[in-house]
């Protein structure tokens, strides 16, 4: 057994042991370390189970056992519960039909029953993360601690990636930056130095993740990361400034594009040489698979073999979450994914409009920004539900942070509902359920 595997098992055991004593503390520890500690605990063929996945699975079991002992329904009540359950159910049904009715004309050189199970688990673990995180948020302090853990993960990720590669680390940074930026705009700290620190860090994130590509000659680019971070921060800003944003944003964007024109052209040339503009052909392959299996798709984990038989490019994934979903879990599954996204935006918007507590409002807006960034970038990559054959077993450790953010959203929903039940009628003494005056 390799040293990294021993280290991964040791850390996993320590966090799960903590969970037996204090589940909430273990969940916070997992949020902080899950995307940063990239040890493989178990490897098989070309796939691996990483520390984050092992710990998450163990925490889910511990949580479920506790709820069974209390004889309570473990899933928090939320407007996201139904669409999340539907998405999970469709993924399972799609997986079953993909195994039972596997196309005999497809060679299946990459097919493995364990891989099909794991590819389906990528959906289940993602969805379960939202419920696990939300279940730990029963107070303002618990919500604040969850936000701190997520922001800390984003801060540390920027420094860790300078020493060791982290899969898709800008996704973690994007969520952290969205929460910090929303806090600064909607519920700024009283301390000037904390405000300056937060603003400085957001500026550093923008320069590091986007600006350096234009300021320093480089042979690499990652448009998805720019879209993710840019859309997230812009969404938070728009929610704060409203129509005034466009008076400044549009002219400012024009000036910025003029200033970085040569560098932008260099990035376009690099992207073209890397074949990024060929993604449309990959999306065409995904569409061909969807046409063959329109209702429930080819099944999670089967994309690669099917595309090698019926596609023109033979890439490991569609390089687009919605296109991948259409091919893997069909129109029904992609519709369920869009339902989850739509209901998430509706919930965050309703909370933003109704919650009069600036702290809760800031978190809701931060979640909205982070979600908007991932939704936009997911047109170009599988950042919502990672594709198994596109390294999903490793990138899952990062994409789970989007589902952690949704857990924060459900947590706010629970806090506002509890405040309404305790305080009764809406009034000044019940800020958690009062309506904002707009």
C-alpha cells in the first residue's frame, strides 16, 4: 500500500471518528479538507476513490444511523427535496436500463459493472451532500461556521494549487469569492480592516484566476474558469446595484476589452490550438446518443463505449453537463437536472426578496452567484455532475462544493421557516420571516 493511501485512510478514519462524537464538526472538517486533500484511498484500473468520497460516504452512513435511532425522517423539508429526489431516481432507473438493455452493437471495451455503479453514485453522492450539509444547519452559528469552512477552503486552495495540482480548483475559489463578495455588499463587517481584507482577497482572486492569463504570457488558458468566476461575481453585483450596474458595467467592459485585446487574441489562438472550438462536434455526438436513447439515455458510465460506436470523435465525455446529461440519462434526466437548477434559483431569489436579516440575505445571494457561475460554465464542462470517464472520480471532490452551497441554501430556508413558526405573525421581532420593503 502506497504512503498516500495510508495517509488518506488515516485522515478518513480520523474524520469519521470525529463524526461519531460530533457529526457537525466532522462535516465542517470535510468541507474544509475535501477538495484540498487529494489522496487516493483505493484505486482500481484507471479509477480511484478519493478521501473526500470515502469521508462523505461514511458521514452519510453516520447521519442516517443517527436519524434512524431518533426515528425521524433524515431529509430536511425543502422546496428542493422533490426535484433532487427525482434527479436521483432518474439516474438510478437510467443506470438499471443501461445495464439490462445494453446495446449489443456496442463493443463495451470500457464497460465495467463497478464503473456503472460508481458513475451512478456520482449523482447520488452529489445530491446527498445537499441534504447532509443542510441537516447540520439548525442555527445562525451553524450556518456561519459552514460558510467559514467553505471560504477557508477557497482561500487555502489558491495557495495549495501553487504546490500541487488541484482538480478544477477555481470552482472552490468561485464559491468562496461569491460568499465573500456578497457579504461585503449586503452585510459588510463593521471593521474597516475586515472589509479591506475581504475586498483585497476578491481582487486577488480575480487577478490570479483571470488577470494573470492576460498580464503574463502563458501557453495555457481555461475559459470555463473565467466564465465561472466572472459570472458569479457579476451576478452578486447585479443583485446589489440593479440597473445601475449596466451604466458602469457595459462601458467598463468595453474599455477592458480594448485594453486586453492583444492578450485576448492570444488566448483565442491558444484555445483554438487546444481544440476548444471543436466542442460543438462533441455536443453533436452527445445529441446522436440522445436520439438513440431519448427517454433515459445510455446510462451513467456508458457514454464512452456508445460514443466510440455511434459518434464521430470518440471523446471521453461531451464536455458539457447538459449535453452529457442528455446522452447519459436522457431527456427525462436532463429535465430533472434543469428542474433542480431552476428551483434552486427560485428558492434563492425568494429568500433574497423575503429575508430581512442581512446576514442570511448575504449568504443567499452568495449561493445565487456561485450557482450562476457553475450553471454558465457547465455549458463548457461537467462541473455540476462530473462525467465518470472524464476523471469524474477525481473531479467529484471539487464539484461537490456546488452541492454544499445548495445545502447552505436549504439551511437558510429551514432557519427562516423555524423563525416563522416560533415567532408567529410577521413583525419587527421576527426578522427571519419579514418581507423586505423594496
